[in-house]
């Protein structure tokens, strides 16, 4: 199967965990879009759900396909979030934010009783960090925030380029009006330590390390889809 087919297969398996009456967090990105299209078919067939989208892009697709939507203000407690990931480690810690929606994705995931990640086998890694870590930052004080990130990362033995994400010749702007710095640190041995360092920097709004949020992952490969459950420690 090609990458698109693998995404559809992972989304199809994840959809079996959706039941009538659920309040769903719906992720952002190409894999999540595959899930939305399959979900819309079930909704058209009579499945009753309410979706809370993690981006304007996802919201637009849901409206187009007829998936009923709410907001997190109206529906603050969710049963299940289904979303993709840029990287997944053996403990189901994630790097997310390649689609630029990491802040809303993390808020929605945290408001959910469960989170299922859908991905193809290429997203599974031994140690997070090959994919650049997205860091959502306030526009004000951008340079000072960048310096603080470099200093904090260096204290953990991490270094590498910090790149302001661009759209054409303009900085990429998130749905919340922020910029994104993509940090190419390489392997991140201690994700919790880096998370703590980044959260301590005032200009950092959020980062793409999702730790302890995913309860299961559906990983699709040519041999089929495998469900991996988070280890409870």
C-alpha cells in the first residue's frame, strides 16, 4: 500500500472505536483528514456524534462533509480524540505540529478521556527528534525567545537550527495568531526535561511534544494495522 492507503487503513481501524453519541476531538493533517472522510460516511449512514475540530482547516472539511461540530467552550469534556502524529516513540510520546495546529491539538487531547493516534509505520521511531520539533511562540520578543530556547536546549546537551516557519515569503501564522519555530535538535533523550525547559520560557506558547496524552496508536503497514497501547507506569 502507498502512504495514502496506509493512512486510510489506520483511520478505518480507529473509526471502529467511535460509537454512537460520542463527543470527538478531531485532529489536523492528512491522516486526520482521511479519518474525517470515513467518519462523514458513517454520519451519513446514521451515526450520531459531535466533533470538536483542532483547526480551521479541519472545521472546514467537517462542515463540507456534514460532520456536526461544536466548540470546546460548548463541549469542554470529550470522550475520544483521534489525530495523527509526525513521530511516535515506544511509550506513545509524540511529536506533533507539522500542520501548525499543535496548540489546539494539545488542548483538545487534554480535554479528552482518551486519545488514539493514527499513523503509518514510517512515523514510529525509537527516540523522538528526527522530525523537527515545532515550537509555537508569541510574535512579540521573537528573537529573545529564540535565544532563550537555544540556551535552554544547550543545558540539556541539545543543539541545532531553529527555523522560523514560512509560507512563501511571509512567516506562517497559526490559527491563534502565533509564529512557529521548528527546532532541529536531533534525538531527544529526555523529552520531559525539554518540555519543562520550553514551558519555562515566557515567549513559548506551546511545543509539539505530546507526553502522556495518547492512550493507543493505530499503526498501519503493508501487513495490516497494529494497535499499540500506552504502557501504564
